[in-house]
């Protein structure tokens, strides 16, 4: 009996010591995260994290992905940020390359090495996947019915005449998720064919927003019929009762959304605690909440999701998605985003103008075939699809260096932007003339 009491007392004493040590080492204070995620995502996770880790307050600084990367670069000498939290893996590769992330080995278990064909975590331990993301097309069913829009299934469907002025997208230069979508099309279809697809869709754009969540908000409210979005925007809208649907096109991918600890983080212990929470079962389950509806990277968590909840570990759609090359994307990120702006965002009216005429040509040719008109229309489409730089040039050291000037735009960057804008203006004007000539011939 005495021996048993001694053992119990010893065990009790050990537990007290362990508890006091754990308490002494427990994270506390403020942990600051720069993120591109909206409050719909960050607020529930902040609440759950602060409850799970008492004594720590999560401060959320919302910046789009590119702005967040630039901010961390510009403030590295006096860093006040602990974490970077965003979807785009190539943004983390940029931070990693600039030695702005800290290596860490999460203690969380049950997370596979890959999701689809893509590694969940950075192999060197600088950033970690916490949720999976796919990219596709979201539409408002009521709007579609009222405007007689067919259900889209692939990117090319959005180039059809029925979708003229009914499609919205965010600028990839200001949205990491849209950049991933554009890059996925370029990787899946190839540089020239991919840009042709993107421009043909763009001719039907109603708007190009500055933030990614501006697109689903417009689709939810019926301001626009169709949006090019990351999947969870559509899933959370459906859970909230909006009359929307979503499809993964044939050419798309699934990649992890990530979190990383900033090098020289002011509150390293709390930053690590946040990473551990996100990867824990409790943190993963928060992703299932109706307002978030992201895809957890812990397969076991799907047991608590509904039967209709997409599961990238069992759903065959995800096994067919393309493998995303993050190195290729990172090498040409600035070039791709700038090309999109100079050829599409800043030339949208001209692009829409020639696209509208081509739709009229197609309608006339459907009634009465005309080889001359078709040949002219094909020439117009070729002028629109043409690119001012090749795939190799876009990823070249010379072009990459032109876009690394920080806040101040260098002379070479300004020169390239001017050249690409001029190329687009000239080609769209020539295409418009060809299209109008085709329309006259077709009538």
C-alpha cells in the first residue's frame, strides 16, 4: 500500500512538473500573419485557434498574394510578421528563394506526402500544405436560366457566343489563385494554345476584378453569371444557400494552399503553434464549416464531411488533373501576370469589340457558309491569339530580371510593358478590320 502511494505521489508529482514545464514553454502573446484569405476563412480559424491555444492572439493582415510577398521583402530588415498564409505555392517558392522562410518540421500526423500528384509540403520544410485547392468554373443557376446560358464544362465553353459579357475573373497580378488558374491552363494546353484559350474566354469577360473574392460575390448576387474561381468559393456559396454550381474543367489541377513561418519571426513559438493547429484534426475540421468549405489535407477528416463533399483522395476527378510544375510557374510568374494585364486587362474593350464581331460572323456562317468570310475570321483569330514572346523568352533570365526591381519600375520593365501593350493594340485593331471584312463577306 505504501509503495503504491509513493508511486501515485511520484506520478502525480511528475505530472505536475510536466504540466508546469509545458505551461512555462507555452506560446503566448501576439502572432501576426499576412494572408490573402478573406475574413470568411480567417475569422473562424482565428476563433478556433485562440480557443485551442489560450494566451495567443492572432493578428491578421490581409494583402493579396503578390502584395504580401513584396511587403515581406521590403520589411525583412525590420520584420514584424510571423507567418505567411496563402494558396499559391509559387509565392512560397519566391519567399523560400529569398531566404524569407524558416525551416520547421510539423509534428502533425496522418497527412500524406502527396495530394494528387503534388507534394503536400515543401520537401525542404519551408512551407506546409493545410488545405487542397482546385480551380474551375462557378455559375449562378438563376442567372443562367434567365439569360439562356448552357452549363459550362470546359474552359473553351466560356469562349462561346452565349457567354459574351457574362463572365468574370480576378486579375492574376492581384490574385494568387487566378494566377494559378492561368498558369494551369498554360501548362495543361501549352503556351500558345493556352493563351489562345485564355484570350478567347477574355473576349467574353464582363469584368476583371482586383480581388479574387470579388468574383464569387458577383456570381452569388447575380451581378454576373459565371466566374473563374478557386473551388471553395463555390462550395461555401452552395452551403450558404446561393443558387450556384461548380465544375472542374478537363485542364485543371489540385495543389495545396500553404502556410510558412517567416525567418526571424518575432513570436516563433506562437507561429509554430499556429502551424500545428492548422494541421491538427481540430484545425482541419474547421475547414469543413459551411462558410469555408476547403478541402482538408488529412484524409481522415473527410469522415466528418457530408457524402457530397469533394474528396481529393477518393474522387477520380482529382486523379485525372494535371501535375502542376511549380518551378516553371515561379520562373515566369511576373511575365505571365504582366502579359495578362497588357494583353487582356488593359485592352479588354478592344478585345471584346473584335470578339463581338467574330460572334456575328459565326452566326452568319452558320446560316450560310462562306469560305472567304471563314478565312478572314480565322486570320482575325490568329492575330488575337499571337503572343509577343515565346514560352522560352517568358522564363528567360533577361525577362525575369526586368521584373525584380521592387517598388520602382525599371526602364526594362517599362519598355517590355509598352512593347506588349503596343503589340496587343496593333493586333486587335488588325483583327477587328479582318473580322468586319469577314462579316461583310458573310452577309
